[in-house]
C-alpha cells in the first residue's frame, strides 16, 4: 500500500453494519445511558426502590390477613358472648366447665394427670 489520497481511503473503509449503527445511535447515546443508570438507581439503590416497596407490600398483605383473622375471631367470640349472656343453660355449662361449680347435691371429681409419672419411650436404633 503506497500513498493514498482521501478519496481512496474513504472507498476502502467498509460501511458499518446495521447493528453497529443501531448500537452506536441508540444504545451508546448519552441520554439513553443516563436513563438506564437512573432506572438502575431507582430499582436497586434508592430509599424508595422497587425492592423496598415490594417488601413493604408483602408486609402490608401479611397484616391485612391478620386483621381479617382477628375480625373473624372477634365475631365468633362476640356471638358466643351474646349466647352466653342470654341463655341460662349456656351460662351453667360455662360455669361448670371453667369454674368447677356444682349444684347443691352434686359431687365433682377432678382428674389430674401427674406429668412426672408419665414416661415417654424413646425408640432406640438396633
């Protein structure tokens, strides 16, 4: 290769491929790079990042389930309380079961299991 003028040099340079032009024009563009960095920062590093928001939403869902559970338990206990206050036989049953109350001519036997007398057999490997 000897001396070449500008026109000959330009002819020898092959045109860039379409993918190279696309990458150069759109992906390596400084605005696109800044936007990608901004998205990365917002998703991973910011105090209000996507990951933090997802964890908080999971925690909110957990607490909402707890609220539903406690509401249902409250309704169940409230219905039991109303039934207990309005029904004499229900009061008597509750008093007998929880406070060991009795009628005047009755005897109550309370059976207590001695936990120290109960032994558990531990299986041994043979």
